[in-house]
């Protein structure tokens, strides 16, 4: 019988790392524990030497959002009365760890969002250990629900069951929430879609700040947005449902497609194809900045903007294109509060939700030509942690 203490550093909190450790420890018949502290994750395992070795190899291949920078381990004295592997309470030791950036909705949650048999059906804030808000919801470390802005939302029975079920992908997911127990939106998504179709300027509270949203095919609405925002020429960013929709308006090569679909979901600058979209979006420029939806709310918005969505609507080219521009004044911080006066100055409707954003983060901007990718603006998805 051997025992080993292991310290792991990097982006290892808020990424499903502890459940991943528990599953691997149990698969290898190891006892011990894992816990978060504010400079990383600490593990102790006990069992046969070869099982500990297998475990050490397995944890070097962590869940998708995790990024390990260092793993160090020491042999320690085995314990006599231990018969299980447990998640222990987090410890605050005033250290330093890295938090993952906010991540775009994962494919599994997107399936839940449009699956009528789950309780997450059409719920605008569905997330799991592999996706959703992180940086913009964390108040302090270690990353636990009571130190995030999800803490006021008490888990319902079903969410609590998932949270405690090690086989569930929402095991210890601090942002777990459903229609019954989670954050709520101020308006019905169908109403927001109608307002946009009618040419309104909608201020929309998203993952890490407010955007102004306008129908990109409505010249009058864009003109009004330019006047109210006092912005003569600066190009507006666009959001389309998928790359097939973007291809109606811009050229998209493989590298650009990969960047557009990445979990960081940056704005990608693309060469303009045809002049279907109003020139007023990016006056005098031969490029357009496109991004894909990255929150459940964005997908729901496209769902309600689409007339009679087919079974395959998520993949098919979609006629709706939205201007999705940050609501802040140029060179100022992202607006995260629904009472900010600039929102009423510009928007006809302000749509907000009751999950507090701790840190406003703007969309990132990328140019991806051939093999080279240039990050022109570091923002959401790429932000190193400031906590
Ligand atoms: Zn997910
Ligand atoms: Zn719930």
C-alpha cells in the first residue's frame, strides 16, 4: 500500500477537475481525497503502486476547459483507516490560481436547450462543467458556488441531484441552474425577437456585459443606432447562426471556421463577399467582423427569429443576421448594470437578467489568415484571470 500527495496548478478550478479526479481515483481502486485551494488543486491517493501510476498518467489528460501548468507529487505515509475517495471542503490559503475564461455553450448543453424532454428546454442559462460563465461570475477563490454570483439561486431538487451525481456532467458544476431555480430573464425571448424584427434597438445583457442588438438587414435601424451611439464610421460586429449563414455574406476558410466555432467564439474579420448587407454596417471597408452565438440566449433568439425552424435549422443557412455591438462608450468599460444611463439613451428596450456580472469583458477580435492567427483585441474567452 502506497500513498502519494499531488499538487496541480493551472486552470484547474471551474472546469470539472475534481469530479474528473474522483472518477479516475475510483477507476483505479484508490482511496484518498481532493480539494480546491486558492492556488490550485490538492490530491492524496492511496492504493497499489501500479494503480497510483495509472492515476498519475490519467490526470495528465484533463477535461476540455482545464489547462495544467504544473503537477508535483510526493510519497507520504499511508493511512490505516481510509476506505473511500472524497471531495473535501475547499481551503482558502491566499494563494494564486487561474480561472478559466467564460466559455461558449457546449454541444451537450445545446442539445438540452432544444430537447423538450429535459428541464433545460428553452432555458436561457443552461450550462455544465464544460461551459458557461466562469470569470464573469466569480467573486473570489476558491471557485465554489457560494463565491460566485450564482449563490443567491438555491438549487432545486433536480439540480441538487445532478450536482451530487458523479456520473452527471453537472457534478459539482457551480453554475448549474434550471427554469425552476436559476436566473431569470426580464423578457420572453419570443418578444425580444419580435422587437428586433420591428426595427427596435435592444440592449441585451449577456455573459459578460451589455450589447446593443439590431437587425443587420434593417438600414433605418442601423442608421438610428449610429446616430444614438454617436458613431459615424466605426464598423459594427455581426452575429450569425452558423458558418453556412456567414458564407452568404463573407468568405470563410478552414482556419477562420475553426476560430469562429472555437469555445472562445471571437469576432473574426472576414473578407466581404456580396453587398446584400447594408454598407452602413462597415462603411468603406471590405471586411466584416462576424461571430457565432455563444450563449443559450443567443441560440434562442435565432430560434425565435427563424420562421418555422426545421429539424436541421441549427446547421442550415439562416437569413437572420444581427448587429451585436458592445454597448459601452468607445474606450470605456463594458456596461454590466441595467441601470446604466447610456442604455436608456440608445436602446428602445433593455433586456436583463438577475445573475450579477462581476467583470465586464468585451468580445475578442481575431484575424485568421492561412495558418496565422492574430488576436487584435484580447477579451472574452482569452482574458487572463484578474482575480
Ligand atoms: Zn455545457
Ligand atoms: Zn434547478
